[in-house]
C-alpha cells in the first residue's frame, strides 16, 4: 500500500506543512479559468490534537482523494476513533462529517 503522501502527490496535492506536534497540511493550487491566474490554495489539514480533518475550498472529493484522506487517518492511528471532518467553501462551513472507527471497547 502506498503512503498517504504518495497518494496525495499522485493527485496533485503536496505536503505543505508537517509539524510533529499539531498538524499535517496538504495543499493544491487554485486557478481562475477566466484569467488563468493563481487565486489561492485548497488545503486539507489533519489536526493531531483534535483528531479532526479540515477541508478548505475542496469542492470535489473523488474516491482517490477519499482514499488518500483515509490512508492518512490510518497512518495517524485514528482508525479506531471517531474523526470529525469539516468542509469549508469560501470560508463558510458547508458540511461536517463524523467518520466512525471500529471501536473494540
């Protein structure tokens, strides 16, 4: 199985920030098709302290991107816990998903 980083990079996402204590952030550039100009970045942030994932301006989640997100969750050891996933578009929260793990307690 490929690492989460390899899966993200195959999809054009790049490791932007990795802090051992708090966060892993992947980013992907956003472009304006009308002006062909760079207008910012989409980000996926894994908050280690909160065991949460934040998707900012990620408006299309393919099965391959979902696989990369799940692989990162597994690598962080969150596969047996409930993980909160917040989705924001244009700075506004549009969805919250709770990913339930397979608890064995």
